[in-house]
C-alpha cells in the first residue's frame, strides 16, 4: 500500500475477527516500530508481544470497560465514546495480538533534567504510531488502550515485568470484523489546523 493511502486508511478498530496473524506479519509490524526515532538514540524499548489466546484473555480481565451513558451521540467524540467505552475489554479479548511497548524509565516524568522522562515516553509513542501504520499496511486493524488506575501495576505483575519499566499504551491488533463500528472523524486538515509563518 502506498504511504499516504496507509495514513488515510488507519482507523482505530475495536472489533476483530477470530483469526490469527501470521508470525512474519507481526515481525514486520514490530520491526517497523523499532525503526522509530528515539531521544538520544536510546531505543530503551522492550516489546512484550502476546499471541497466546489464553494469555490475552487473562490479560483482558484486568481491563475494565468504561461506563458510557451516551445513547444519542451528537458529536464525533460522543460517537467515539459510545463505540469505544464499552469495548475496552472486548477489543482485547477479540485481539489476535497485544503488544505491550514497555520502556525503561530512567527518569520520572517530573524530573526537570531536560524533560528526559517525557522524551522516552514520546519515543515510545513514535514506535506505537509506526506499528499502527505498519498494521494498516498489512490489512490488520489496530487500536491503543491506555492503561489506567490499577491496570499498569496489575499487567506488570501478571507478566512478571521487572521494576523500572513503564507502559504508555497497549497496542491491540487483529483482522477487522466486517461490521466494525467507526465514529465519524473530527476534521483536521491543512486548511483548518495549519498556520503558515505566523499565528
Ligand atoms: C494518546 C491516545 C490515547 C488513546 N486511548 C485510547 C483508549 O484508551 N482506548 C481506545 O479505545 N482508543 C484510544 N485511542 C484511540 C482514539 O480514540 C482514536 O484515535 C480517535 O477516536 C480517532 O479515531 P481514529 O484513530 O479512528 O482516527 C487513543 C488514541 C491516542 C492517540
């Protein structure tokens, strides 16, 4: 797929077919992530990649669907809440692969030493976006889940992750279900979001 087609095609998919992703496809997606830029060329990433369905189902038990009272969405955000909130657990249960992109947290986020804590966090998001795009190019649906409340500690204990590692997001992958629900997009274009040469 051509690069701009990939960029335009990527959407957050939260309903998946019950179908495995071949190992070589996953390796290409992971490899694309590992090509991302990183601050000070640190690449402090460790990607814990789950393909074992029993393990994925056990992991999903830690993720709580968010409550959502919206029945008649009036904005694209509300459409997204209505689709996404109840599916935070089921999208993981249905996934063929969940990637946990940990990074070694050398500096805390509030460390004022050149914002280093945020740099490693930012570098991990560059890696995540590369993987989301690579997944799209491979015909694989993807979405991220941000671990909240007790989830980071529970996942860390469940997967025996050593101390000192931080998980910014779970990357959830699978072949998209044919009827996967998509909210409409918030418009962000060069016309409405870009200022040239002055504010
Ligand atoms: C920083 C960040 C956090 C997000 N957190 C979640 C999340 O926890 N659960 C979820 O289902 N989607 C999450 N998303 C996906 C957004 O909801 C999605 O990107 C947005 O609704 C636009 O839809 P699109 O990705 O299809 O363009 C997150 C995206 C970003 C960039």
